[in-house]
């Protein structure tokens, strides 16, 4: 058994594995979503920045921006 860390979302033994999660896998296991612990490729990618609301319903739920917030 070897320890690996998930670099992206994946499934192992019927459960979801999230990025950054460490797990033990059999020696012959290969997956594009895992890297060996301590490997530089094991660093999880940075999350995407929050996007601005695009639809009218999203705009209605967004916090109101007023002039005093900008100063």
C-alpha cells in the first residue's frame, strides 16, 4: 500500500475523494487524479475566483454596492 494525495476530484472504492485528501491505495494503482505524497505535482490547483452574477435572479441575491463601500 502506498499513500497518495488527490489532485482533483475522483472516486476510489465507491467513495468520492476531494482534492487535497490523502488515502492509501494498492501498489499497482494508477490514476490521473492522484500523486504520491511529497511529490510537487501533489499541490492542489487554486480555486477559481468568484464570478460576478450574470442573470437577473443572481443579481437580485447579490449584496448591494453603495458609494460608501467604494471609498
